[in-house]
C-alpha cells in the first residue's frame, strides 16, 4: 500500500515537473 502511494506521488511530481518545464520553455521561447 505504502509503496503504491509513493509510486503515485513520484509519478505525479514528475508529471508536474514536466508541465512546469514545458511552460517555462514556452515562456522563454515567446520572449
């Protein structure tokens, strides 16, 4: 149970990091 929760949190945090990185890249490319 705990391992599954940790895996979910890890995948979610990774997805959030990717989304933020993409937004930052778009912002920089716009400038």
